[in-house]
């Protein structure tokens, strides 16, 4: 089941900032987002629920130390993924 990816303004800022300092990671991030849309439980994503102050949110891996934080939302009558943050483990948690 393919889900629509929605980008929050904060995710857009994080992505621009990350790509400015790591331009070589653009293809990897795009591939991760495509995989997330197509198959959220793919083993390479290491998708997991978050706890503590981030309870209710999810995260997946977009590289060795790069994480995407997201939540499930309803969009136009279907389940979608709202991308909330992008950064290293320490930046997003």
C-alpha cells in the first residue's frame, strides 16, 4: 500500500539544512522516502515507535546516523505519512 508523504515546514527546513552540508546524501534520502511510502515495514528502514516525549510518533533510518521522524495522519480520506523532522539521532530525539 503506497502512502502519500506530506512534508511539514520543519521537515523542509531540516532537509534543506542537511543537504547544504551533506549534498552527497540526497539520493540516499530520496530512496529512503520512496521506500517509506511504498513499504513502511521494510527491514532497511528499521521503522520503530518512539517513547517518552515523542510518544505517538515513529522514526526510521535514512542512513547510519540519519533519522526521519513522522506520524500517521488522515489525508483526503486515506492514511498518509506526515514527515516531521530529519537529522542525526541526537538532533531529532
